[in-house]
C-alpha cells in the first residue's frame, strides 16, 4: 500500500515498517535452534573420533597379542603398546567431551528456548504477541492514512468533475445564440452547484483527516518506541544467554585442549551486544527516519480559469489561395467582304390624308 507524502525508502514509521523487527524476534528462536544443532554436530564428531580411536586401538591390540614378533623383547612390545595406551586415554577424554557438549551445553540451550519461546499452532507465541502489539499501536495511524488517501482521490475527482462542468458552461455561453435551451442551461447550473458542494465536502474531509494524522503523531511515536524497546530487550537477553552458552562450551573444550583455546577466549571477550543494538535501531528502528505524515496534495490538472475555449465563431477560416488561371486572347473573327454593291435606299415622302371631323348635332328640348 502506498500513500501520498511517504518517502521512497521504507522506514520503521511507515505502514508495516515494523515487519523487519518482528522478523528479528522470530529469527532469535531460529538462531537458538541453529546453535543447538551446531553443538550436536560437534558432539557427533567427537563420538565418531572416539569410535575410530577405539576401533584402531582394538585392531592393533589383537595384532600385538596374536603375533610373537611384537613380544620377542620388552622394548618392541612397549614401542607398539605406548601409542595404544595414549589413544585409549584420548578416546576417553573425547568421550567425556562429547557427553559434556550434550549434557551441559545443548541441554542448556533447549531449556532456555522452552522457557522463552512457546510454539502454538505452528507459530511462536511470543512472535505473534509482539506483532499484535505493533499492529495495535499502528492501527489508528494506518486507518487515518488509508482514509486520507481515499479522501485525496475523492477530492481530486470532484475537482475534475467541477472543472469539466464549468468548461461546458463557458463553451455554451461563448456561442451566440446559445447551443442549448434555457431549461438545459438551468439544469447545467444546478449540476455545477451540486458539484461545488461535493467538492467543498470532499476537501473538508481530506483536510480533517490530515489534521487527525498530525494530531496522532506523538501517540503513535510513543507506542511504537515502547514496542521496539521490548524487542531490543528480547534480543539483548538472547545474545547474553548465547554468550553463556559459549562460555560453557569453552570450559568443556578447555578440559581437553588446555591453553590451545585462546582464540575462543578472545572471541568471547570481543562480544559486545550494546553497540549492535544501537546500530540496529538506526538501520531498522526509530532512528532510520522521521515520521512521514502525508501532505496536502492540491489538484494539479488545468482548471477552467486557466483554459482558453474556442467556439464556432472564433474558429479561423482556412485561407485557400485562388487558382491561377491563364487567360488566352480570343481570336478576332474575320468579316467577309461583299463583292456586290448595296443599292442606296432613297426615302419616299409620306402621304398624309386629312379626315374632317363633323361637329355634334344639338338635340331638341322635349320639355
């Protein structure tokens, strides 16, 4: 799960950032098992060595007793008998070492593990317990970060929805006459108002959740450190116990080798768990980074105020250059020349005939 505002590199304070710490607790039990196996294998080597010495001793004892050439003189007998006596003593010493490794060292490891780790349902109870404590400390923080991420996405979606509606309104208003009816215009304005209210609500929820995360910082830090310190104490106890195991191992080996185990003593003296725990806290614990609370993320897509709209009236016309037409001159028509002469027309005088008009005859008065 990823959140806005988190660092690219995971830290102890991130969601599930405590997982490596829980894994170390689980590995502590595994390391005890490995140490027990190591001691068991060393004891088995001692046992095989004892068996090999005893078999070698028995074979040569029979040869010496069955052949007279080894007993012709006391000197010859002692020459061959001396290494067998030494081997018998070494076999006894290694047999005792093998028993001490099993009965004093391995038993100590197994008992300590039983006292500090309880296996239940194929899982170690102490590991599950510390994991649950981390989960409980991180639960409010995890929930708030999940909610903040959800509200951020909702806020961005609402802002984009409002931006699209405002874009549509500006485009409609930029045309003359408008592209939609008055009724559709009213519906569009209602949608814009609803979208604005939804945006305001989403923005408020987003900011409120971010503030809750900020207010929860001290509580979250305090409880996570308490859980981490508990794992540090568990690790310190385990390392100190394994130091005790190594001391017991050194004592058992010392009975056989004496001063030859100086390297083991120097190893014991160089073990110092405190600096290791401090270094671990800086690499995987509270010291590997600050608490990264998510920051407010503004919508970054172009809003209506930053856009320019192009309507039908403002679309530039494509200028097509006129075609080049080559005009050819028209040929002049050839007028044929008449060979015959055209007779001259002489106008004739007009004859005007005057028609006399008779005056009207007066009628008699009948009255």
